[in-house]
């Protein structure tokens, strides 16, 4: 995800603190909503003018990023994926997907045009938190050891032709300046990682060295971002896929761009005519409706002033924003009675899945909400009014996140439409979506779709298909390894 500084506009938004938040109120006194909740909903509101501003700014930043590196918030990174996977490839290919707090290893047997994907197997490994703040060698050794264990379990269902070396597609979901399809320099860790000794280095070399230390005889044939892998994997099955978006722990988006629309592309332009652009939209920041809770969370993060869009819409941060709101409500308005549960002050103790679960509670007394508050924060007794307030806070933050994500998608589509002279709207266009936040949080998903419809109108939206592409980045990385195999003329 991209790294950018906070803009002056963003700073001025954050400086606008409300002086009316200190009025005390007993929750459950009969008022429809505590003043703090009303104020929060107002600050987080995303009416059409706000969404339109975000969508237009997204399109403008995309053009600036295509014109020159460092032009605006969006990095608009060249993927070096000029030929998308076809169904003709055969053979065994591996994928390694490092996307956040875990990594996945995957193997795929490709059967050619008639069989496509014959079989797949995968495993997921949680990354110990200390490795997220350790050294580069420690992290990559841990990943390589997981890959080694997985490769040793290869069964007879998977066949590597004689004389070939196993090849792997490496999905690396952090900002990388790619120098070729199989090499890229890490620009900055995001998603809470602060690993030392990797920035400024080729991440493929880091993995190759770790594989060598683990005795793994594999070759990285493709380095891809998770969104690029998702787009490639989805388009393998559906040629109308033009955009891919990840909404999980972190977030990003990529899309298919014409070569002649990339001014910063130096030298001869490949004959393919199009390539995948990794926008790194997590670094976007223009026009976002932000609150003091966003400011405080950002200031306490490992990358203050950076990744503002990601911190507003992605799964890592939604629960933390809600926790900070509830903490202030408990301190100022006595949300949970006379005392403030000490666990409520623990950063990131409330997860986004908790938010989703509380919003799914349709019981009269909101018993599931009460249970989550007890298990997470040690709230032994909460009033029904307090539980309703908690659900409203969850909904407010999820609604803002989903609608802003929808506006970002519209910005990408409108940029493509304007530059392609009418080749996007009016025809079936698919946006491939992956990530646990989109998959498992129905309210968030509904808010996203609603924003797209409001901005584009019902008539245009009927041709825009937002489609879930589960685990697309892993399959896509394996497919791109096949497309860029050193044996590709034999496949």
C-alpha cells in the first residue's frame, strides 16, 4: 500500500475539533441518541457531494500518478504484467501470498484449455506478532520454512514434468517498485508491519535467500501485488474483469490501463497495448470525512500521516476506530455506568469481526452485543440503551468505510471511461473483489454497492458487476508464474 504524507487539507480537517463533545448525559435517559453519537454521525456522513468529491479526486490522482512518480497520493505502480493468463498453460505451479497477519502457500495443477485448473491445495500460516517487528531475515526464514513444510506434502495428484524446476508466483501485498515481472524493491512496510532491513531491497532476493537457507529448490517467476493477482485470477475465467479490489486487513485496487495512457512509461511500449496498474489507493487522502478518532489512531500508528484511506476503510482499523469512540463515550457520557472498563483502553482489542457480529444481532435485548462487550472489555452490565448506542457506532463507522470504498471504485471506473472514449460504461464490466472484510461483513458490502449505484445511477450500474473472487490472488499468482515461466514455450 502506498506511502504518502498528510496533505494540508487533511491537517486542517483534523484541526477542527468540536467544543460541544463535553456535555454529559446519562445514557438511557430517554433521548433518541447521545449527543456524541449524533456528532459522530454528522462528522462521518457521506452524502452524494462528499462521495462525488472523493471519486473525482481519485480519478485526478490516478492521472497525476500515471504522469510522474510522486505526482500525488497514488503511486500508480507498473506491474510489468503485460500478458494476462490464458487457459492454455499446463503444469504444476506454486504461489506464496504474503498479505497481512498471515501468509498462504498454494499449489495449482493446470490442465490446459480443456481442463483449466485441475486441482489446488493450500495452507494458511499465522505470522507471530514479534516477527512483524523483527528483522527481514527472521520473517523470510519463517515464511520459507512454511513453504518447505507445504512442498514436502505434495501428493500424486500434482505432477511436475521431468527436468523442470518448481516455479512460484510471489504475492507481496506491500508497496513495491517493480523493476521487472520477477523483481521489486520494497518502498515501505504497511498494515502494521515494521520489519527492519528490508526497505530498499528486492523482496524476491530476500525470499530466494531464505529458500536457499531452507534447502528449497524453487524459482520465483512472477512478483505480484495481491490486487494484481486477483485481477489476473478473475480474468482467467471472465474476460470482462477490468478492476480488482482487496478489502481485508488492508486495501488496494488495480485495473487494466492502456499503454498510451501512461506518460511516465519510458522507452518502447510493449506490443500488448495494456498492462495492470497497481494504484496503491490506501495512500489516498483527499476529501475524506474524518474525526478526532481518526487523528488519534493515525498519530499512534507505526506510519502516522500515511495510508489515510486504508485507515478509514479497511478491516485492520474499523474496530479500532469504534473502540476509541466507545472509550470516549464511557469516559465522558458514562456509557457503561460510573466506571470505565480498563480493557476498553487497550488498542486494537476490538476487532472488525466483532463489529460485524454485533450488527448481525437481531434479538430484542441485543444479547450477542452484551456478550461481546463482556468478553472483549469485561463490561459486566450494560443497559439496552448502551448496547443500541454501540451498534449505532459500529454502523456509523462501517457505513462511512463502505461508502468511501464504493466512491473509490467509481473514481477508477470513471477515469477508465473518460480515457477509453466510452468503452467501459454501457457494456458488462466486472470488478473482482477479494478480502475478508468484503466477504464477511454484509452491511459494509451493502453500503459499498449503494454508493456505486448512487454515483453512477441505476441504468449505468446494471452493467457494473461487483463480484466476489475468493482467494483470487493466490490462484492469480500461480497463473502469472505459468505465464512467465522459463518453460513457457513448452507449456
